[in-house]
C-alpha cells in the first residue's frame, strides 16, 4: 500500500493547530496529522499528514492560502520494511567501553565491553546519532577519570540507553524519565531486554517533576540528551537538583547553539568540563562548581 506525505510550515502555534485540524477533514482523509514546533528559534511550526491515497493538491493549495502557510511538499514514500532496513544498515556502535547493538548483531558483541541491546524497531537513541554517541563517549571519559556515579538520572531518556550505560558500570540504581508515555514504555522494554530491571527505574515526568526524582536528589550525574530550548529551560532545575561537584552531560545541541547552552548553565553554577563536536552536534560535560 502506498503512503503519501504532505508537509508545510507556518508561523505560530495556534494557526498550525488550526491547519492540522482542517487537514483532518480532507478528502481523501489522512491516516494521521502531526503538528510540531521547529526547534531553531525561528517561530515556525511544521504541519504534516500521511495518506494512503494521493492527497488533493487543489485542496492543499486552498488550505495553504487560507492559513498563510508555505506551499505543501507532497511525496510518495517507498514501500519499505523499515525494521528490516534498519537491521541491514545500523551496524553496532562502539563508544569507549560501551557497545550498542541489535539482537541481529548479537554474534558481534566483544568480550571486553559493556553491551547495550537496543532493538532496530526502537532505533531512536541507538548510539548511531551524534548526540547519543557523544553522551556515551562523555560517560566513558568521566568514568575513565575516576568518577563513580552514586546517584544518576537520565532526563528525557528515550530508549534509556544512557541510563543503562551508567547502570552497567556503577553500583546504584539509575533513574530514567521521559515526558512521553511511549518513550517510557520503550525504555522499560529495553531495561528488561538488558536484564537491568531494578537497576534502571523508569518514570513518566517532565524534567525533574516527579516525586521519586525529587526524593533522590541531589544527583551527582544527570544526562539530558534532548534539544537546546528545553535544555536552556532546564538549567535552573539542574542547578537545584545536581549536587556540588556533580556533572551534567548534555546533548541534542547543534554546534552553533552550544555557546547559548553554556551561558545558561554558567548562570546556574556550572563550568565546562569537556566539549566535543560529532558532525553537526555538540556534547557538553559540565561540572557544578
């Protein structure tokens, strides 16, 4: 069955939401509509829909004019078994002592590594992306310097790969949280697959806003591999919930955004410990001084 997409951008949350609602009434009707803020401080929002029949371009043009949007880009997606494609194309990743792999590559796991199993169907946060790779390398680096995390949290955990990595090398349970219910379910599944039940505790929460997280504070290491805007908003809470000489490992930051994140965290009492660029992404390791 073919799949078509229709994507556009426009300014403002309310117009974007109204456009998304209007698209739901199109004929042929979309199978799903999404409205997302573009995280580049442009003020633009992306509105997109999926169709099993080619959408009516005249109707899209009317919606474009009515809501002041950019012209829609309509594409037909190839009929691909995406999980099989991921299995073929996502090779295992080595990040210091950590080895991230799918079950289809189980025979490639070295003896002298800390293995982290992430299935291909849950491919975001596998270690292939520069942000996750940077965080794993940063963790390996601080551990190699002799730091032992006694109280660790993974905020915006996604697959929980970072929290699981910390649980592999340090003695105490790790807290992992995400604002998205589906992400928490994925994290729980990965924790079970890696035999880390009771070693990584997963909760649904925006930032630190959960009783279990607040009760565990202050943390001596917190991961936050999210995006620049929420990282900047999170800076005061990081200063509150990370103890003296504790670390924050941050990513999801485009290289050109890194100075702004450093400035926000400097105001919250942090200093740069290391800074690494992988492709277009920066990973920051900060210390609360």
